[in-house]
């Protein structure tokens, strides 16, 4: 979807941040700890804008005080949640997906935002306000959005076999199929394939999905997250489900003998990833300044172009140069004509499951992986 940004205009007081390994310790330095997905911010490679360094320079120029951003990455929502909920680490800014935001807010792991420090929030498209995971828009600022699809190597996969989730269960491609290495997304592929509500509380339906994943297991080359990039780009695998934006990264880096293509199954996951501040954050105001900067036009466009995800910020998706730079084929996939986003989102997005269902899902997943 979209994202947008304007120049920062509010003068904010500085707060001393802490370098820490848990929720307590302090070194007295002005430090911001950011925790994000891999390959999910413009980092200066290939001539792109290094948005982290740009923020540091902008902050020192604006406030007269240097700041250091410690930037680390995680492979999945569940990995990030486990580390934060255990209290072993602390971060000032995190970028979870919608269902995880709902869970963390319910468990008291997120702080309400002070939007006086985030004036660029005004540029977030109205369709992204009041969504189920943050109905009062208290805890999150949308960063990107997207739709899950299937990536395949057209040099190995017959065109007649593509179009739905069945491709990932096609025995013809045994040993060439990749599956998600996290429970929610892996079960999602099976549930969308079977027409099961991905947010059901019916254990029998989850068991049906587990059986479908068990049936798929002999065909799966590997269960992956970020590893999918190298495996698809090199031709080590030919089929995998992943997020639309990442497809373009893989396509741009594919080997000469690879022809990666992409499609959306009729039923699939719609998602929003958003910037949040966990309760363990040591520097909330500085975190809000950082979030606002990521909503500036320069940073927003740089991030959207680098990660190739749809952006809910008007300063990005209405920018003619951004549209031209991305190219018509990319824009058509990132911003498809799929009707009203909120309608599709409400139908297919993951919801926060009850603790009982989460425990049951994790049990099914562990049994699948162990066996």
C-alpha cells in the first residue's frame, strides 16, 4: 500500500538512550536500538540511500547531538516475539506484522505512541486507519503492506501447473519446493489451499491443515525464511511462497539460467507491517522521532524502492518519480486491482489467535517439524 512523508517540523526534546542487553542497563550514550526484518530497509547498497546513516546525520544537524542507531534483524514475527517477551533484550523500535501487533498489545508489550512526535502520520492512507490489529491507532504506524504469492522458475515449472496453491503440493516438483519455516505462514498456505478460515478456533480444521502439510513434507526441499532468497536466485529450488516485494529482489539477483515469475492465488494472505515501540524501550521519544523520519519523503521512497513492498504513505505512492523508477510491471504487482484493500484484508489477514489456539498450533507445528 502506501506510505508517505513530509519534512519534520516539530522540535522535540532529546532523551538519553541506553545501550543495553536487557531492560535495565545503561551506558549513558544517545543510542537507538532498532529491530527489523532482514532486507527490510534501504541500507546504502548499490547506490541507495542509507536511511539509518541519513537519520543519524539529520538528527545531529537538527538537534546538535550525535545519535547512534544499533540496527539488528530477525527472521520471523515469532522469533522477535520470543526474544522480547522473554525480557532478554530491549529495542526502541520494532516492525512486527499485524497479527503480532495485536498479540503484543494485548499482552502489554507495546507502548501507546505520542503522535505529536509523529506529524508525518497524516500521510498514511485512510484505508490503513482503524484496522483490527490496532483499532484505535494507538500502537502502530504502517510501514509496508502486501500480499503473499507464489514464486516459481518458469524454466522448470510448466505454465499449466501455476495459478493456485496446488503448485506447492505438485509431486512433479518434489525436492524443488520450499515451505515457510514459521508456523503461521506455513499453515496459512495449507489453509488457503483447503479453503479453511486461517483464524478458526476449530481444532479439527487446524488438524486438517497439519495433515496437508504432512502430505507436502516429502516434496519439500527445505523449510526457510530469508534463505529463500539465495535458493531461488541460484536455482537450488524452483517453487516457494513469499511476499510480493521480495520477489523483485530475487528476480533482480537471479542467475542467468533462472526465470523467476510470480502470481497471487485467489485466496492468500494480506498483511500490514508497522512500526511500534515495545514497553521495554529505553528511549521512547527518540524512537518516535525515528518513526517520523521514516515517514519523510526521502526516507520513505528510498525504503519502498529498496525493499519493493507496497507503501501506505501518500508521499511515496503518489510520487511520479517513484512510479517511474519502479516500473509498470512492478507497480502492477505491488498495487493490484483487487478491490477495496480493507475488504480483502479483513477477509484474509491473520488475526491474533487465542492463547489456547496458539499453544495448539505450536504443538502441531513442532510435531510436524520433529517427525
